[in-house]
């Protein structure tokens, strides 16, 4: 993990992760998507922790959260 990256938000599933990844790349926001899937344990940690997380510099947190909220809003329509 990059030194200045922090956990910004938890992702619930792979579709949400892909939507966020695409949106962040379009806006040139530095980020990493980290899945909690571990093949040795057949993904058991994803049931406990969620699908994964978005990691990014703290300075982008507000913008990333706005993008996430927009995606959530579209999903609920």
C-alpha cells in the first residue's frame, strides 16, 4: 500500500467496486481498490469485513465520498 493512502470507504460487492474504480479513474483520483477475498480461505473474510475497500490520499476523501453517494443514489432509483 502506498504510504500516504488511507482507508476511505468499505465496498459491499464487486459491481460497486468496479463502478467506483471507473469513476475515480475518469477523474484522475489516485486510489487503490483492495479486495478482502483470500482464496486460501475461500473468501470467508468478505462475509465478515465486506467485499473490500477504497484506499486513497486523505485529501480526496470528500470527493470520493460524493462519488460513492452518487452511485448509491443511482442504485436506489
